[in-house]
C-alpha cells in the first residue's frame, strides 16, 4: 500500500486542479489561490490555460505537459517536486486525468511517496449527468468512441453488459453517425445530447437515438458534446424498423431520395434495396 502524502522534509506538492469547462466564472476560490501560489503550472496547452490565467490576473509560469511530451516532461516535474517546488496540474477544461494524460505522473509520484492534493471543480461528465434527466444511481464513463464505423459498432456492442447510464464524449462532426449506430444496436434506449455546457448556447436534447440521429444529420450541432445513453431493458436489442423509417422520413425532408438512402444505408448497415423500398413508400 502506498500513500500520496510525503513524509520527506522539503518535498513539494502536485495539485491536481480542475478548471472551468466553459464559463470562466466557474473556477473555485481555492483553485485560483493554488494557481497564484504555485511555482509552475503544468498544462496541456499553454495558450488555452494562459487565457484562464489572464482572466484572473495570474502570472504563474506555465509548462506544457501533454500526451506527446509526457515521457520527456515527467522526470522534470518529479525533480521539481523533489526539490520542494509546488506544481499545479491542469487540463484545457474540466478535471485533469479524465480523458487527459497524467495518470502515469500520479503513479510515479505515489511510488516515490510524493505529496498529491486534489483541487476539485468542474467536470463535463457530472455536469451532463446532472441535467440529462437520465438515471444517475449508476453510470459508466466510456470516453471517446472510436473514429471508424466498424470499430465504433464493436465498441458499442461491448458496452451492452454494463449497467447504468453511459457517458460518452463525441465530436459534433461524428455525432450523427454514432447516434445512428446506437439506434441500430440499442433501438429501445433513450439518449440525451448535452452541448456547450456552462456556455451561452448550452442545450440538452432528448429522444431515441434514431430520432436524434436524423435531426443531427439534417441540422448538425456545434460545440463540445457529451452523449448519454440510458440503461437498457426488455427488448433492448430488438430491431426497430419503425424508428429507422422515421429517421429516413426526417432525412428525406432535407435530402434527395438518393442521398437519404445512402446516409441511412451507411449508418444502419441495412441493405440498400430495403432502405430504397422504404424511401419509395414514403415519397
């Protein structure tokens, strides 16, 4: 068993500092104080963190620490802490180590008995859960869905046994495709899409995955996206052709028959002839 609080005289402290996910006013008093007193701030992008520090009039020195330079920078950060320096670790937005680099640094510090303190604050995961209107007694953070369609579908199928609400990160560009995959694999589940949380255009939309996939294809959302999928139940994997037909109907409102058929065929994996027959019946 290892402890994170060092007993070595003169050792420094690594502060894991949460930052706002959009609204700069959401930074805590304690986080501001730590940022001012730290000897250095290790952050993903000094330009992004620099805007936050400027807003609060903080001039603490920054150094980049991200997935591309972590192996090089980790020994330097450890040396600083062993010299008694105070280091604040920050991500571009939200709580560090949630889909961000850093766990190897924490592991290395624990192995050396160096002191680590958490400065809690904003997180898009808990923020989305609090306004999505889906069950929160159990939830699973799944991170980012794979980019490629086949890998994404396999990944979604692997989530099937996991109880509770799933929380996913997704780009606005791929959102419609991921929703379409969910519609095919889990047609009975309700989903919520939360975007731009804490910002001016904050919005949460609800519906079945098929309904939202069609809506997002016709009128794509912009900004930072958190996708939530409700727990499964009876008939979770039952094919829902009516939902897919409804999706096709929505697509036909803004696309030609050929385009709508191509979109639904790609996203659902259904035979093109079958989708085309549905389109003919709807037009």
